[in-house]
């Protein structure tokens, strides 16, 4: 038997063995399976956010704690430079950049747009991050997400958290605005 034949035989056996290895199951987004998340009253996540619009582009680390009537969002710039704390309660938004906290009256989306020049749908995003649509607004279901209030929301990757399936990668686009969110860690307690 020549050495070439032995090497090819061994290679063939190794390659055929690789093809029979079990693949890790991929969890895909299915809106029908996400509806139970609308009942979720408390959650927290840490991740990365990229926001691009016609005027600017921002990348930040994000941590978001949601409780029944309050959302606390912390944005930290690259290399931990710059920190912005946003606290949202019904009809009021507090913004603290570390120098002078400011209080604004109105819906979070309106305050973000008018005061911070950012088109970020905070009111709907607190639902979208859970993989569900805002139940207060009409929506159109898609295979990998939905369209709501002109925003195209797509879930690129899902992850298991305890027994729940939650988004890991979310993209939302409207006109010239794009939001990309990657969730690195969830806490549902």
C-alpha cells in the first residue's frame, strides 16, 4: 500500500466523520412565540448600540433597566468616554450628562427628537428589545420581524435566556435612521 493511498483514506474517514457531527440548533425569530413577553414587567440588559441618521452616527455601550413605570437607560461612549443617563417616567424624561441634569416634560420619543436631535423611538423600543411589537400601535408582521410606525424592525439573531428566547441582534430602520442593537447579557429578574 502506498503512503498516498493511506493518507487519502485517513482524510476521507476524518472528513466523513465531521459531516455527521450534530449541529447546534439555531433559534429563529417567531413573533407568535414572543407574545408572552408583553406580560414581562421587569427586565435588564447590557449591550452595544449603534445609531445612525442623516446628521450623525453614534456608537455606545448601553444598559437598560425596565420597571413597570420607569426606564433607566445608560449610554457610555467608546473607551468609557462620555456617559448619558436617561430616566423615562410617564410624561417626563430626565437627562443627566454628568454636568447638569435636565428635566423635560412630554413623551420620550418627542423629547429625544426635539432636545437631543436623535430619532430614537424609546416608547416602542422597550417592547422591540423583547422581540414584540408595541401593543398600543398597529403593526405588520414579517418573517423576521415587523413594521410599526414606519420602522422596519428585524431580528438578526436570537438567544436563550433561562427558558425564554430573546433577541441578541436587532436592527430598526426608518427613512435615514438606523438603530443596531446587540444584547450581550439579559437579566429577567
